[in-house]
C-alpha cells in the first residue's frame, strides 16, 4: 500500500517531519515490506490542497492512504484536494496546534502510524459549503469572529492563548452588535432574527474543545444545526461553560435562546457581511449555502487493538 504524508512544517510546536520519519523508522520490518512511504511538506497556503489533488490524480486506479499531518487547517486543505478521488483513504496525524475533529474519536490513537496502517477506511459525511468542503464544523457569528481576530493578532502576538483571550474579550464586549440573519433548513425558514452564533456541525467539537454538537455523528447523513439568539454579556458569561461541556441541548436555561434541528441543506442569508469559519478557515460573505454529502470520503479510523 502506498502511504503519503502531507506535512505542514509550521503547524504545532514540534518538528512534524522528524516525528513522522522517526515513527516510520520504528515500524516493524514486516509492515515496512508491505508499505511504501512518501513524505511531502507544504511551503505556502493552499499547498496541501494542490499536493493532495496531484496525488489523487496520479493514483486513480488503486487504493492509497493519504495522511494530513498538522492541525485542522491542514486537514481542511487536504480534504479539498482529495474530494473527487474516492480511492484515496484519508487519514489524520495530529501534530498541529488544534485538532478538534479528532476529539469526536476520543477512543482511538491517531498519533500511532502503526495503528493507522492497521485501521479501517470508513465512509463518513462531508459538508459542502459554497464551493469548498469541510470535515468538522462550519460556524458563523461570535466564535467565527473570535477566530478571525485571533488569527490577525497572532501576526503580532506569538502566544496563541494570549491572542485568543484578547479576541474573546473584544467580541464579548461587542455582543450588542449581533447580526440579523435568515437561516433555512431543507428549504424551510428555521430562524429569522439576531444571532449570537450559528453552527452547522458534522462532528461534535470545535474552537479548541467546545462540544457544540453533542449529538452529531459523521455517519448519519445529517447536519446538526444550532442557533443561539442574541444575549447579554451577563447571560453569556453565565452560560458559556455549559455550552463548552455540551450540556446546552438538555438544560432548560437554554430553552428560550437556543434552536436546534437536523437537516441536509442549509442556507444562511444576511444583508451584511457574515463572518464564517470552515474548520478554522475564515470566510466572509452575505450568503452561505451548505449541503450534506453522505459517505463522501473514506476516513481512516485507527485500530484500537
């Protein structure tokens, strides 16, 4: 089996390429004899997409493994490169600063290349949003703005937690500026009004560990759609911890401010620019169209033996 590793060298704190090289070197000789390994590094934005697309085009007649080695941003780029190549088995090796998608699979060791090679390629759902593809969560409003602002701040502030906290404070103090939206689920108006945030989730976690969609499944052929209405700063501070823990769908205190639904097609419209976030990547538009693509890719789930 051919195994390709697309490595983002600036993702995370460690030397990702060295980690992959050493892990391959330590593999049992029998595994090495039946597998081929190719390591490729990215050097600029969208590089991972172009590399993955080239690999997919060159291997259309045989099954191969392709691993995104980095964080959620690297996974997003690789996904968009392999989306039209069904024989590519897509794996993730979490060496980035944030790997929220894998938190949905907490029982599996994605850091072990041996367990990845012994794993199972499982068909999972993908989010098509406008003309791009996302694996985890597409979110709008407050948290998308926080992510956008912290990415800008990181050009000056190297410490991720400090940049994030500054961006969080800035947006928390601006809750009164909530946007008016129309959100349609399967062609029916689901919400009209001002939102704090809205999420369209394929998996459970985002934002560094917030369990925004505790009921989501990557194999059920459905989005989990969540809207939180405009609220005060005081209420936000009181409730955010429950939202992070994934308790918001079951607690009565959220009943008047939260709407939840499952569906397969979403349209979000506003008369102002809306900040969106596709698996950590910022996108800004007045309209977003989302479609659930059931069992679109074969995702490698490591062996847990």
